[in-house]
């Protein structure tokens, strides 16, 4: 099957940020996104969620430019004060035009 | 005093809470599924609203005016006193002090419910309009403290208007205010049809409350390890500040004409720290405030203190003040 290489951006964040981050993704050019509840621990410990604990894993498939913009924005605005990690992987998708 | 304290410690609420803490201390895997926790908290808040609304239908506007006024006053005083004590004596930074103050300026609905149950058990029924007062105290303290923090820190994570919208449309406010309106509107006959399930003095409500307190114990227990990080000042703050705010609440409540039961519940409201509405609001508006400080003091220090010892103490204070 014909596949196209694209970028999968994954952001794992405290749940309180879900709304802001998903809005941000779409503002920067994403066409869709997936959110999953998650559990885990990191350098920052506490989460301000109800009930406390847990996180959200936000995934989005985008072109390389949008992926860069997302990472740059998250790094500038969220890394300093929030429990957030973000990373990019290369994925092979079918229907490549659906994502960019 | 000692006998009241013992009586409170042996209440199902206090014992269930203690069991939850114990479960966490022995590292049990016990925890309530998140959806069950959310479901029970929705039930408790809705019942509180519905029952309060049904009873509000019998209250006169004149009887509630003064208590409502002192409640709003408490909502404006407690965040400021908390902020000043944290800044001046505790030497906390602006964002940390404002973040903690937002929690102490707002109210814990479960502490309110526990105080209601306690005063009922003591035979001093609080006034029927107390849940209405609860809705008045939920919001102002958070916003005042966040505004103090945002103004003094120069920058803020997001506009206060968004926070206002979030708190006013949050689960607590929709269920409480909405429940009050629905309970008020439906009339006595309709209330009787659902009272067996939603009566806050009924078996269903009290049973659900016990399960909820078990989970609160587990949550508080999981924060105990952070007590060391919070430090001795916050430990003192989390127990002394509630007593001061509680005494103020009992005094203002008595002045406004509340009976011993009502004044005790108002005292518990003033003494309590929010842990549902305040944390996300603070996290987004004052991102540099350390969540370990405000979550630990609200959940692991002040909440247990009020549930186990504070409420009987406020009852004693209110009784003394009213010479009853």
C-alpha cells in the first residue's frame, strides 16, 4: 500500500492543560488529534487535577513544518512551568493528504 | 469538648477517612475508580443543591439577607488574611502565597457536608438556606486571590476572565446552583418523590458520603509523603489559619442571626480550603505557584484537620459565643 512519511507529535501533559493544548494544535495547523488518559511520574511530581494524579497524552499527525511550530511553542510556553514532555516520531501513513 | 471530639472521631465519616489513610499507609492497591469518584461527587453536590433548594422554598428573604452578606464578606476576608500571613510570616513568594490563598479563600463542599452532618447529630440543625451560602463562598475567594497574585506578579498564565468562566461553569457551581434552582422550583410534592434518594439526612446520601470519605482518605494519605516538602510553616498554617477563620465565621454567623448549627457550618466553610475548583484555576492562572504547597496544605493538612478536630471545635466556639 502506498504510504507517506509524516511526523507524529506526542505531548504528555498534566490534564489541566488539555483544552489549551488541543486548541493550540489546531491553531498551528493540525487537522485532528487524539487524547488518551495516562498515568505516570516525572520530575515535577504533583498534578493539579481532580482527582489528583494522572495525565493526558495528546497525539497528532502533521507535516514537518507544523510539527516544528508545535514543539517550539510548547517548549517556549509550557516547559518552564508545567509538567509537559513532547517528542516527534516519523510515521508512515496512508491517505497522507488527510493530515496536511 | 473531649467527649464531642471522641464522638466526632467515631463518626462513620471520620472513620472512613481514617481507613482510607491507613490503606495508603500500608500501600494497599485500594482506590476508587476515577469514574466512581466523579459519579459520587456529582451525586453529593446535586443532592446538596436539590435538598437545599426544596428547603429554601420555606425560607424568607429577610432571614437569609444578613447571613448571605457575612458569607460574601468572609469570602473577601479569608483570601487576604491568608495571603498576608503567607507573605509576611511564611515568606512565600507572590505566586505561591496567592495560590495557597485562593484555596483557603474558597470552600470545600465535603467539609461543609461533614459540618452539616455533625451539627445535625448534635441536635443543632443548621438553617435550611446554608447550601445557598455555600454557593456564595465558592467563587469570590479564588478570584480575589488570583487577582492579587496576577497583579503583584506582573504576569499571569492566562486572563482572569477565562478563570472566572471556568469556576462559574465548573461542575460544583452547575450542580449546586442548578440543584438549588431545580429543588426550589419543583415544589414540596415533587421533592417528596425523590427525597428518599436525595435527602441529605437520608441513608443513601450518608452511605455515599462514607464511600467518598474513604477515597478522600486515600487521596490525603498519598499526599502525606509531601508533608516534609511542605515544611513546618505550612503544617502550622494549615491548622492555625482554619481555627482563626473558623472563629471569625462563627462570630460573623452568630452576629448575622444564625443558630449554633448554622454558625458552626459557616465557621467550617470559612475554615475549609477548596481542592476541586481552586487547583486547576490556580495552575492555569499562576503557573509558577508550586502545586506541592497548595495541594498538600489543602488536602493533607487542612481537610483532615477540619474533618477530625476542626468541626467539633467550631461547634464549641459557636456554642460559647451564643451562650447556649
